[in-house]
C-alpha cells in the first residue's frame, strides 16, 4: 500500500469508519493501476476508492471494476 495512505490511516481518528481515496484524471492510469485500485478495499477495508475516469460534462457512476 502506498506510504502516504498508510500514514493517513494511522493518523485517522479511531471513531472514523473509513477513508475515501478520490483520484481525478483516472483516464491516464494503466490497466494494472486501475486493477490495484479495484483490489485496494479488499487489501485495506478502511479505504474506499473513487476515480474520475472521463471528461464528461455530466455525472455518471459505475463500478471501477467495469473500467478494466
């Protein structure tokens, strides 16, 4: 897991359930990087991942696994 994420999880208040990792410009990520982000919540259950994948002018949501 990336050191910055580990550091933030260690510093997170004990009464918090989870942390959201929100990435913009996700369309530049490689397939391997997206696969890692899909699997990250199973590696660390306190992490939720949101990745902005496109430049659309409207909001739409789909599971990140569908982007692989």
